[in-house]
């Protein structure tokens, strides 16, 4: 059955998958959501025998129903190839009773690669299908990892340009170096004087500026988004939960049909929403454990039903989760509001006006699948040190937040369900914080000395993504104020 995509904020006509991918954000500022969640149409035992690409095809064909089999398989094969440093693409690693789903084996060593290696192909295929001749301009706000993954995906892709805005003082040194050394003449990287929420709000504002959009169309450009507000980001993320389930089955860790829990270190709520979609498709998932760092707006939301961003923004050692406005939560709100676009719209208006909203009791009752937890900086560091000490496995800071929340959850509930922890970044991406957590003595070392030391400690080869930036030269040094973002885009496009 065809899946169409409608906006969370209006009753406007639904669009096809390819059109939703092209647009990124709906015209009314809402997010595109599938009009129904398709059910998995193969037996779980079949999953166990499939490789990553096969699973990806089985899942994505159900959501992207206007893509032909040939188109979709082509996108999948171009995306999940030798760019990943392991045949498994997303290997499961067991450590001290939990399963870490390593989503960081792609070209920029963070889980964003899982979706951003395929998005450029989905997007250019969508453009072709819809006879779009305009150049597509990808505008992206990043808290550190999306930026590089999107740049790597779109660099020198014909018919596209990409502009990435990141918080100048809000990303790790390695994240910044990865972005500002990006080659490709269709790329622009800009550090803004503000935090991630400012960057994200600025990008959304440009998207919903109708006059600007028309002016661009007149010049042969149209915008799209590589952020997880784009359904083309979300759908590929559903696949790895399904794949993980198949792997657990194949390894004999679970019986067919047995439920698993999923733990996700969360920022913009995209990754965990993908797990929720996987569950809604019929994958046997019990709890969806949403792990936050000290910016625990989501934890508070699950506790109280009040989403309140009016609080101090904290810079933590897990910067990709330093977010107070979790965009994708809107898709969940819409769902638990019974797909009531008006009610959802009111709440989102309240969020942008007063910085908060409260869901109804009835909506709250529909959140039973979720469990919210958080870990502070000290606990996060201690979790890295603990696991390293116990078994030599080194987690990155984001995964450590999730791992810590998982331990707290087990302690609190006694739930012994087999659990998959989404391992969202390589420790090499956050080397300094990781090494400091293991031992204070590393503080005095240089960044790349630390990299080599981490490689020695963990017994893991330095990833190509890090070797690459050791000597790469900086090619982007543009900075701007939040209210100059639009001008920067103009300048880059030469209009
Ligand atoms: C983006 C990111 C997250 C948060 O994912 P969301 O989909 O935004 O919730 C967590 N960890 C890492 C390493 C990330 O890059």
C-alpha cells in the first residue's frame, strides 16, 4: 500500500515520499510524517540471514513507495559500500551484558553517516523522478556530527550545493576540524555566534521564508534539508534497529519474537523516533529508553508532560546532544495527539512563543513505551572509565550517556530484557573527553598524541576519518551572527 506524507501542522494534501524528501520541511513549517506506518512484511527469522543492505531494502521499500525497486537498490548499494570500514556496516558488540550497536563505521565516524550516506542518492533520485531542474541547496544546522556527515555525502554531488551552520564554540575540536577542512566546491561551512538551537531556528526561518524561496526559484535554486527533519534521514535510521534484531537472532541471543529494549542517546529525537517507527512496524521492541545529558529537557518531559526549554543551555562533553529544542519530538506529539494537526500546531506555537507546552493527560498515557533518563557529566565520565576498566571497551561520550542511563534503568526496574544501546560515535571523535575520563593525566597531551594513545589503549586502529584531518588544511573560516545567516546563503549562491 502506498505511503503518503502529510504535515504535522495542517490538513494540506499529502505528498509522495520523493516529494517529501525534496522539500525537507512542509510549507506550513510542519514536519512530514507517513500517513500510516507500514508493517514489516517478512518473518523475523528471515531477517537473521540478511545482510545490512538487504534489510535496508526490505525496510525502506515499505516507506518510500514511489521509488522503483531498481532506484532504491541503486541508492542502497552506492551508500553502504567500502565507505564503511566493516562488511557488517553496523556491527553489534556485546560488553558487560549489553549490546552496543556500533553505528560509527562510516566515513565520518558518527551515526549520522548511516542516513547521510544515502540521503544524497535519495535526493537526487527524487529530483529526477519529479523532473526538477533546479539546483538543490542543502541548508543544515549541526551540533557537530550532522554537518560533517552531510558535507561528506554531498561534496561534489552534481546538481547540489550544501551550506552547514555550526555553533562556533559548541563543537569538539575534532568535529570542527573535520568540517572546516571539507573539500568540494559546492560546500560552505559557517561558524555562527550562537548555540545549536540558534542555528536550527535560523535554518528553519530561512526555510519558511516564502519570499526568499520564490526569489531563489526564479534563479534556479531550491532548498532542501539534510537535518533529521527530512524524512529521507529518518527512514534509513529505522533499518539498523531491524538489522540489530536480526543479528541478535542470528547469534542466538534472543528467540524469535522475543522483545528487546533499545537505548538511545538523544538530542534532536530523530534516532529514537526511528526506533519507535521500527516498533510500530511490528519489530518486537519493549521499552524505548531515551537518554539525555545535562540538557535534560526530554527527561523532564517524560516525567511531567511539560516540555520546557526555558533553562540554561549547558555545553557538555556530548555536544551532539546539547539541544533544548528536539525537533523530531513534534512527530511523536502529533501521533499521540491522535494526528490532530490543530492541537499539535497550538503546542508548537506555544513552544516558539513561550518556550514551552504541556500535553494532555490522554496524550501522556500514550507514552508508556518510553522511559526517560539522564546522566550528568561526572556519571558519563565514570561510565567510560568503568567499562574500559572492566573489559577494555572504550565508549564515546554520547554512548556513555546512554550506557549509564541503561544501568540506572536496570537498577531501578530490575528489567533484564536483552538491550541494544545505540552507539552513536567513535571514541576517536571525542578523544579528549574520553581520555580525560579514563585518566586525568592525559590532559596535558596534544589532540593527535591523544588519538594515538587511545588507539593503543583500546586496541583499535585510528579511523581513516581521523588520519585524514591530521594534516588537512583549513578551507572554511567563515563566521557570522545568527541574523546574518540568510545573507551568507545569498552570498554563497551569488544572488
Ligand atoms: C546527533 C547525535 C546524537 C543525537 O541524535 P538525535 O537523532 O539528534 O537524537 C547522539 N549522539 C551522536 C554522536 C550524535 O551525532
